[in-house]
């Protein structure tokens, strides 16, 4: 699945919610696929941008090799 197809599918699934996967794509371009550890690089970029406000929520979802999936609900 290419980047545009995946982004469109996720945006449809999360319609009505703020969804911007650009930091994930940028991380893949800059450091490559680090499997589940990629989430730490994306989270660092998000925290560095200081865009979240008190009360904001976020969902971190990663998929690793095999059937490994991690989810983390964040609240600022």
C-alpha cells in the first residue's frame, strides 16, 4: 500500500478527528523503519514541536514484526 492510499484510509477511519501522519512519514524518511521503536522518534518530534495543549489527547499506535501491536493513549 502506498503512502497516499494509507493516509486516505486512515483519514477516512478517523474522520472528524485531527489526524496528521506527516511526522510518521518524515521519521521514515529520516531514520528509516525502526520497527516498534519508531514511535519514540515520532513522539520526540511531536513533543519538540510543542503543539499539544493541556487537555489534548493523542493515540500512539505501532505495529512490529509478526503480530505485535502497541497502543498508548496520551493526555496533555
